[in-house]
C-alpha cells in the first residue's frame, strides 16, 4: 500500500512539473539622450525610449496567440534605466510599464543588477521556463542590461557569457525556446549558452534593428539568425 502511495505521489509531482510552462521575457534598458546626442547620428541609439519595451509586448502578444490567453508570462525589466530616462524626458515610464504589464496580465519583475537577475531566474520552478526572450543591447559576449545610461557608450551592468554557469540549467524545460533579439549574440554567447544550460539560444550574427517595432514588427537582423 505504501509503495502505491509513493508511486502516485511521484506521478503527481512529475505531472505538476510538466503542467507548468512559463514564458520569460527579459528587457534591458534604454540609453540617455544626454549621452547619445554627443555621438554622430549613425552611431546614436534609443531615440525612442520604448524600443525594447514595445518589442517585448509584441512578443508577449505573440506568445498569447500561440499558447492561449492564460499562458503565464514573467516579464523581467531592468528598472534603473527607465527611471533615469523617465527623469530625463519628464515622463512616468516605470508607471507606464506597470500599466502595460497589468493590461496584458503578465507578472512584472523589476531587477536592478545582474546578481538580482540571476537570483530571480534561479528561483523559478524546475523545468518551468518554456521560452526565454531577451530584448536589449548586447554584444557577442553579453546581454547589456544597461548601456549608455550611466556612462556614454558603456555598459555598467551585464550578463556575460562567463556568468552563464551561475544560472541553474534545471529551471529550463528540456526543449525550451530561447532567443536573444540583441546584436551579435550568435557570434559567441549562443554557443556558451548551449554548453552551460543545455538548450539552444538563437542569436544574431550581425546587428539587429528595432526601427519597425513601433509598426508592430519584431526586430530583424542585418545578418542572420543562428544558434
């Protein structure tokens, strides 16, 4: 009898784990115009504060269409950049982000450092992350949560490929879909991600462009997508 009870409990735990499928969206911060205006026009970034925010909500809407209106979405947003850009522009950007999250019925998680981000990801239930999308500045080695916000053309907070072993691979579903919509990720970080976490990370070989997200189109790459 005890054997049967133990088997039933094990089956229940396994089914509970399988029934959970979270979709994680990670949104990096925008640069300050105070710094970007010192640069030549072709090198300037983030004239619109919401490039990464709008791209994230487009992806959320896409997930809901594919997986249903009740699909659980966890939206991680790097708060300091939107606080400072809001002060610069005189706009309540963080309030607007809260309203966007409420409108789409997603769980909003603010974070303010790479350490806090790693901690929050590692706190997810086992095998619960079914998809992972990053929208923000990046280079071939790192997601840059902050870029051109505290210092011109410099990132002061990032998730480097050397940090990936600090993430628990166990929180990702076996066939999790992961994609970076930042620049150059596919040139190095994607391969390290696969080795560290056991799931592919689609990334761009080349730059990505957010110029059409305001028209409802997800970012495109000027090169090619690769995992």
